[in-house]
C-alpha cells in the first residue's frame, strides 16, 4: 500500500506527545433521538458495525521509520471493534455525567499500533429542558492528521442538511475522500486560475525575506520587550496557574450563547465576533484569577490559531499558523478591555507574513519551534510560558444538520494541552448558536466549570456596559 510522508509541522505533534500530553483533538456532538424511533441508537450502532469501508485519514497507520509517514491500510487490516465503541450513561444521564465520561475518554493517549482515531456512541442522555432522549458521538483524531478547520469541514461532509436522508455512512467511510453526505449543492467552480508563474530565485527570495522579517520582528521584540502598546509576543506572558506542569486526567466544561448576542456586541464596538470571543475569555479568566487571588499585574497572552487552509475541502494534516494577542486581564472595564484586545490582534495580524503554501509552513514551523521544542524535550511548564492559553474559533454549519433523521442539537470541540498550557478554549458556531468547549488539566485548574460560568457573566457585563 502507498505511503504519505508527513509535513514537518504535522510531525511535531507526534514528537510532542506523551502520556501526560496526548496530541488529539475531538468533537462532542449531541443529537435528539427521533420520537418515532426509540431504538434509533441501537439500530445505528448495529448498522455501522457492518461498514468496513475506510477513507483517509481513518485508514492511515503511522510508520516512524525511515521518516514519519502514513501507511494506507487495506480494510481487512483495520480492527473496527477497537475503534468504534458503544457506551451508555446511567439513566437519566445528565450533562454532568456526560462531561465526566468525555473527560475520561479524552485523557488517554491513543495506541500507535492502530490508526489514530476513535468513535464513541453514547446513549442514555436526558436533558430536563428537552422533551425526548438524546445521544452523543464523541470522536477523536490525532492532531497530526486533522486541525480544527479540517475537522469541521469533515463534519459538514458527514452530516446531512436533509432530515429525510437515511442509511448514512459512518465518519470512517466518508473521511476526506469519500462521498459528501451534506445534501447541499456543490459550490460553483472557482474561476479559471491565472497561469501560474514559474518559481524563480527572486520569488523564493521574496517569500523568504517576508518570513525572516516577520520572525525577526516577533522574536526580537520577545527578547527585548515590545515597544508598541498592546503588542503581544511569545515568551513575554506572565506565569499563571495555567502554565505549570500538567498531568494525564482532564476536565471538560461547556458554555453556549446565541450568535446574535455576540453579533450585537461586535456591532456596538465596531469589531469582529472573534474580538468579542477573546474579550469574553479575557474577562472570564480575570474573574477566575481574582477569585483565586492569583491575578498577575501583566495581561495574559493568548495563542490564537489562524487557518490558512485553501478552498473548502477538508484535508489530512494541519493548515494553520498562529498569532499572539493580549487578553486585557489587567483592565477592569469590559469595554476598555475589548478595545485593547482589538488593538493587540490588529498588531498581531500585521506581523503575519503575506505568503502561502510551503513558505507559510516554514514560517509556522519556525514561529512555534521554540515552544514545540520545549514540549518535545520535556521543558514545558518550567520557565516563562510562550502564552498563557490557546483560544480558537472555528465557524461551523449555519443550518441544522441530521444523521439519519436525528437532529444535531449541539457540538462542542475538545482540544489538547501541553506542559505549560493547562487550558484550551475552543468555540464552534452551529445553527445560530456559539458553542464553547473548555479543556483543562484536572490537577492544574480547580473547578474548571467556574471559567465557563464566568464566561456567561462576562457577556452579560459587556451587554450592560454597551447598553444592549
């Protein structure tokens, strides 16, 4: 079978992995059990167990020598019973019990003797605010294979916009190359591209100059301190309780709002929805640290992933770079804080080199090199952190989605942690709702749920301050 060599940026997630820091990303999708099909989950599991078709990355096995690469396996070489698992919560299963189970499932590193994915169907969920029963699908994949944007694009292919669609394939039979089950019309083909210019010494030199210049400014200011107010750079973040050594057990908490509430705030501040999200996170972390008596004088700094994935199709591997932003945790007033965040992200975006493809991969590898080297060598969490927290926002489907007529109610991202980075906050929008997943180290962050609660309080404070 064929092999696919990993990019340097994808390989880094494998080298940085340990039992304390499994490098996996996941989604928790909760669906409504159709009222006319009480045995829906049992029937779905039975049918999916018979599907032995696999698409990338679900048929990829890691081979470390001579260089990290993916070996494509034949269907008979894959043990579906290992990857596909059926669980149930004690009835009536609450959201708390679901969170405890997901926290445990997300704590453990996947076995590299198998393709690096798991799909768990969880039944027995009862939401007191909903009339019927619910079930969830928790699916995790190694971060060397899929990033956040790639994962959401894959989800869009797996779920249908048509509630009447039936006999739908499981995720592993769809993958990045299988049939698109969305039921949505194909996008209009892109305009005919202009003839590609030949790669010249001059074009290579220009891209290299942009990359080196951006890195030089970033790490030069990191060494001596930025002379721009609000400018956030790596390794200038204050040490907090989020930035020590971590352990294997995880905690997971959620929060959600109507997207229209965030849009109203963004319109009032003449900013973006992502500005509002960062402002809410900064306010929530400030409240949490004040309660703990551990708020530093300097503002916390967030590492914000930025997608550079071209087109709309999902793909295997990562297509992201990063910028650093202040979270304004040194500022009491929520409106003043969000204005400071806007200025910080503006400065961060200005530092991104205007390059693509291999040049952007090289920039990201060098930008994250010192941080990932710490993780790979086991030094993370011992010195000054590159940033205090990773915060990401990924747009999801705008319309309701279904799986064999079972409506998707909520979807939450579950992300990864490092030594020195004990908290990750990732959001996904879906059908008018903004869903936030808080993934934390159980031992480093007591009462993680408080951060989710404070996030709700912070949105209310912004609305009140803006007269909304």
